[in-house]
C-alpha cells in the first residue's frame, strides 16, 4: 500500500504541474504599460517639437551626456503624444520603433 500512495502522490503532482503549465497568462485589457515598462518594438522619446507635419513629428531630445538627438517620427494610428503637439513644445511620444529614426 505504501508504494501505491507514492504513485498517487506523484500522479497528483504531475497533473498539477501540467495544469499550471497550460494556464493562459493574459494582460488586463485596456491596460497601457507604464512609462519605463519595455514593450518589444516600441519606443518612448521626450523632447522639443522642432518641426511638425500631418505625417511626421520631428523631436530634439536631450541625452544624458549633454548631447542632443533629433528624431523623425512617422505619425500613425499607433503614435501617442502626451502634451500639446505644437512646434516649440515639450512632448512625450510613444511610437513603434519602425516608425522613427534619428538624423
């Protein structure tokens, strides 16, 4: 009988492990990642708008070492701007990495 209890215990552990490994992990719907939370293929840049068209945003971003970087970001449905989008204003732009490049 002792070995039968051990077999039952092992079967229960294996079954539980299988159930846990099959559980679907979901992210809450409508939840936007907080700043600093990395999303594959996404970028967030903060800077001063130096040019603006209906299809592009050009940002001058200050680097940590005192350097500046200029970003040209193509405006798409996935582009999210925090702040008032106008030339001369400081804004934060969330965008797909493929939609932006530095010059």
